[in-house]
């Protein structure tokens, strides 16, 4: 579906086209109206416009200048020109500006529909070409590094499925498969690198990876991402089966030392590096990564320019995996509970907490310490949610049900079990979700009430979508959507219905002339009012008055 902007300094022309075209059939889902080129430019700045239907002769800025102005910011917008002057010079200018059509006023509905239909067909063909396989593959290649990095982060944080991984690894052209030997390498940027802005930091990271590829590429395949701590993480795997057989930690340490030296020499900065233990990809990589993080924290700490090997051996096959000692890891994975509460993403928060409870139950780690950790994490997110809403949590919850208050739980030894905690957590989450829904409905109902009041009190004015949006300080597109969500009726449909009901009342209950009623309901052209009224009621205003007064 496309969006069209109709521009003419004669409001009756704009209104007639806007109200009488079969827009659904023409694949147009949003119609914007402007009564000058300046107003049209303002609308074009706020919305993406697919088609501009514009008059040529207008005071101030003419249609040709309007096309040139819109083209500077929107190359794909199409233009249909209207003019009452059948002059060859205008046709030449229209061709020069690559307008799609040039129509002489008065134009018939059929001719205008045909012109718009031709343009929407061209637009569809153009966008079909944009989304073609060739284009898709080019964009895919451009985004390949980012997609690889995202997948590695998912693996490091244990957020992957074996089935998905089997599909994604070859799709992303990654030279690694299940069972390969892998070792994580952590790189922490230090010194002047820490003061770089995001763009400069990205360039430094890219340069470091290039250096790493240059010195390690003959022996290993490298796969890099930036983790939640701001560290560069390189997953190092052997390139061939022969390299796999001689996967050497001594070689990795030597190459890491060389990387440090080259970064210092050529990039004039400092890095600390931790080379993790090696293990099987992908199942052991998260634990190897955690071990490297621990070494960075406890072995290097606040010092800089150091190189260390993660010293703790990987637990043997009979030991409890490291991940099972952290059953609450899901609540700390991004986005955090605090972020989800603040954004009102209650379903995602519920899923994250459900995952945490499942892991807690499966691990058997239902000790008081883990339950207290989960309790305090939910409390912290709840306090933050209340405070960003300008309230205390006590004010937000009020007296509430007993099961929703923070003081309802006795979290001391012997007083708390997992089922009680689970009931409390999801009860609190349901309360926040309900309150948030009420807030949304209250805000939207207030907007709808203000809009309807404005329409009724300004009906004699030329009420436009932009005027309504300005009245409630909202973007026009957003206003249209929330109005329809709340009322199940389009805003333009409501405005038309109010005008027609007012017109009907004035026809039956007053002696006003037809042109006077036209002014009373905000139309500037009597012929246009008659046309719209007949389309709505099946009769002209005069026929309707005569029929109901006999």
C-alpha cells in the first residue's frame, strides 16, 4: 500500500479528489492534503510520500519548484501534474523533471484513476526489483559481519539451539562446525582507546581484527564480536583437520603477544589479552568464555597491557557444568529485567522470568540464596519502573492485593519456597501489566476526546489531519493509528460522518441555503459538498430536504 499527497491552492479540488477516489482499489492507504506548496513540503518532511499529485500554477512556489524540493530528499517519489493551462512549455518541464503524468484540468475521475493506477503499478515493480534476490544478497553481504557477531554473542550467552546453529553456520559462511576445537580470546581496549567515540572505536576494533587476521590467519579461523562488557571476543578455531590435530595453546599465546606488540606499535594504544582454555564447539564455549572473563577480572583487574592464559581447567565430564551453577543467568542477559520493565515489554519479561524459574527448578539450586537473588532482582526492576514513572513503588501499588506487595514475602531461611516466590513474581508482573494497559487506554481515550471536541467546535473551519495532530502534539500518522485502534473508525471517516450528520440536521431544522450549510460544515465549495452528500446519502442536499419536509 502507498501514500499520496494532493496539492492545489484550490481547496475544493483537493477535497473533491481526496473524498471521491476509490483509494483502496488504487492501493493507497493514506491520503494527505495540502493547499499550498509550503504546506506540502512540511508534510513531505514528516512522512514518506510515494506519489505527489500537484497543480502547476500556485502562488509562491509553483508545482515545478515543489517537485525539485521534494526530489532533493526523496528520489523515489513519483509525480503527477495537474494544470488548467494547456501550454507546451509546461509539458516540456514535466518531461524534464521526469513526472509520470501530465493531466489537464478539468480531469475526469476515470482519467485520474488510470493515471494513479499506472504510477502505483510502476512503484510496485520498482520495489519488487529492490527486494529481488540480487539486491537481497548484496545487502546480506554488507550485513554479514554484524550477523556473525550477533550469533557469536548468542552462543557465548547460551542463547542458541543446536538446530538453528546447524542452519546458521553455513548460511553465514563460518568455517566451524559442531565438535571442532575452539578457544576464546578476550581483548580489552585500554588507555586512549577508552576515550574514543563509537565511530572511532569501531574503526580501532576493525583495525585490531585485521591485524589478528594477518598474523593468525595462516593457522586459525577467527570469529569476532563485542560482548556486554565491551571486550572484543575472538572465537579461534583450526582451519583444517591437520591444524585441528596440532591445535597449540603455545602458538596462540605467542600470536597474542605479537598482536599486543603490533597494536601498540601501529595503533599507538594498549590492550590486555586473555587466551582462554580450549574445548568443544559450541557446547563448551560459554564456559570457556566465562573462565576467560574470570581471569580478566581476577588476574588482570585494573592493570593494563597484560597478557594472560585462563588458568582454570575445564570441569571434567562428571562435574557439574559451570552454566548449571548460574541458574539465574537468564535474568541478567540483555535486555535486562530493568530495561524490560521500563519499556513495558511484559510478555518478554514474563518469558525471561519463566526461563529463570525453569532453570532454577531443573538445576536443583532452589536454595535460599538463589531465591533471594531472584527476589532482589525483581524488586530492583520494580523500584526503577516506579521511579521512572514519577512515583514511589508504594504509590504505584497502593494497598494492592496482599500477593503483590513487596513486604508480603518473608525471605528468611525456612520461610520461603520456590512455588511461593513464583506466585509472587508473576502476580506482581500481572499487576504492572494491567496498570500499564490502563494507562495506555486512559492516555488514548483522552486524545480521542480532545480530537472529537476539536472537530465539533471547529467544524466550520477547514479541519485537516495536520491541524488535529498539532492540537494534540502528535505525529499525524501515529494519531491516525491510535484513533482507529481506540474507536475502530478512521479519523477521516469520523470527520466526514460528523459533517454529514450536521448537514442533515441543518437541512431539516433550518432555513439555511445550501451554500450556507456548506460553510457551516467546513467545506469551501458548494458543488463539492453536493457531490460528497450525494455519495453519502444517495441524494443531493436539496432532494433530501424536499423528501423529508413533505
